[in-house]
């Protein structure tokens, strides 16, 4: 069943309802047919079932549960790419099933040192929702506005298995196979690499180190690729146990 994110909860939850213009245009572009049922995902969780009555009106059918996908909880603690490349990061991370995106202020960070502006946040959140609608993922990632330190990221997600992405380290899938984590915290460094102090901190915390390819990837590629590998491993593991 298709679903669409909406910004405001309709009142009432059943009966005729005039959707916002952007949703109405989207339904028209998709050639949704009268009587075809879909879900409206509410801003604070849950969903409303709906069908199309006419070009301007929907029929709301009441509350439903939000669909769930077999995805591993993944947090991306990442350096922030410059300019429009941040939008590429959000798109790819949304497709890869990342649950939280944390901007980290590394010693060699160039971008993402200051909190994201409210306009930028709204733009990125909308982009994440549009991406999730397209790839049929009913839960958009939470984008954190305030850059964090390494220690703050660790404290925010204490139950996740921390993995530092290091070019040349042993493959990520081997790390996953060794520890079989249920939740992962991926650290992605800036383009200048981690500093000696940061590497020493990772070592002191006994974080796992893992690599992806023989090449060095950009920020907006490394994290989503790692997340995709984690999701593939997690899906295979659960399929084999089902």
C-alpha cells in the first residue's frame, strides 16, 4: 500500500477531507484511482487510511498502524559535507534505512560546525520524507540540528554497537558477523580524515574499526553505503532465522 507524509493531523479523522495542494498534485501525478486505498502518515506517529473521492477531495477512513519494515536501527554519526552534497547524504541515508543522522564536529571538519538553520532543517526533512515516499519506507530518518562531539554521540546511543569507518580496515560485514549487533552507531570522518587525537579516543573507547572498499569514499557515499551493507546483513540474518 502506498503512503504519504502529511504535516498536520486532519480533524476529524473520518469523512471527507480536502488535502493540501502539494499532496493533491502528488496524487494526481501518480494517477491514483478513485477507491484506491492508501495511508497518510501523521507527524507524530500513526496513520490514517484514505481513498480518493474526487480530484479535490479524499475520504478518510480512520486510524491505522504505521507499517513496519525489517530494518536495523542505524545511527550515522557523520562529518557534514559541503553545500548541496548534504542533500545527497540525506537522500542516500534515507534510502539505506538510517534512523538517526547526527552531524559530528570533528577536528578537521569544514562544514557542519554550527547548528543547521531552521530553513535548512525544513528543506532536509522534506527531502527525507520525499525520498522515503519514493522508496516505500514509512519512517523518515531523524535529522539532528545541533552538531555533537564524539562523546555526546556515544552518550545519545549507549546501546548501539559503535563502528568507526576506516579505509583499509577489515570488512564491515566481517565485523557484523563477529558481533551480530542489533543496533549500530557508524562514525564517518571528514574528508581530511580523523585526527590522531580522535583515533586515540576511538582506541581508548575500544570501538570497532571496519572498512568498505579499497578506495576512499566521500562523506555522502561512505555512511549510506555502510548503512546499506548493515541492512542487507540484518535482513539476511532475520530471513534465515524466520
